[in-house]
């Protein structure tokens, strides 16, 4: 079914057809699990001595998620400081991440720097964060001196279990 363009008087049939068309699209997308979510943690004035509780966020997925992108954004007035963002299982069990280290490292510039770990490719690792398993997104301590602002973000896509 295709959307009926509204011209002149809008009929009840045209409204119903358009509504049904988009309802079907939304339902198909929901069934396929095509919903993206972002989990992020931001730390202003990130310092070497910061406690880990100030640099991480714990989350437990309510559904299975495909890990799409791990992104790190750094803002600073000094160049050359490195920071790493990491995804781990909260209790340290590496089995749920296929014994992989899921991290990205960025280096500050005078301004804003970005670093991405893109897991959407068909040639690299494809990881799922499983429903009910507690995960942690952590911003590591900078290599030297404070960083004005650090933000780590995960882009996740919900996936339905089949079978």
C-alpha cells in the first residue's frame, strides 16, 4: 500500500489508508527489531585520580542488543592525551563478549577529537549484548593531566531472539 497524497478534501478512506500503511511499516520494523538506542557516559574535567564510579555507567539490557558503534569524544586545550572507552560485563565474565576486548582509544587535540569502533561491518566482529546480563561502559583515566570533557557512547540495535 502507498501513501495517498492529501489534495483538496481529505476523505476518511485516505486517512485510513495512510494510517494502515504506516502502522504496517512500524509493526514490521518493531518485529524486525529495527530500533536503535544510545547508552552514554560523560565526564567533565576528567582527571587521572577520578574514581571509577564517576567515569562509568552500568546497564542491563531488557532485550538482546547488537553492538553497533562505540564512540569516544574528547574536548581539551592540550594535544596528545590518550583516553580509552571500554565495554565490559560488570562481573568481569568475558564469555558474554566472546572473550574480546571492546574498546576504542582517542587522543586529544586542541579542540574536539573523535574515535569510533564501528562494528557494523560484515568483516569484523559482530557482538550481541544479551538480555539480563549487566554491562558497564567506562571512560578510562587520561594518560597525562586532566581532559576538559570526555564522552563515551554505545549505539545499540535491539534484536529479537529467534528460536
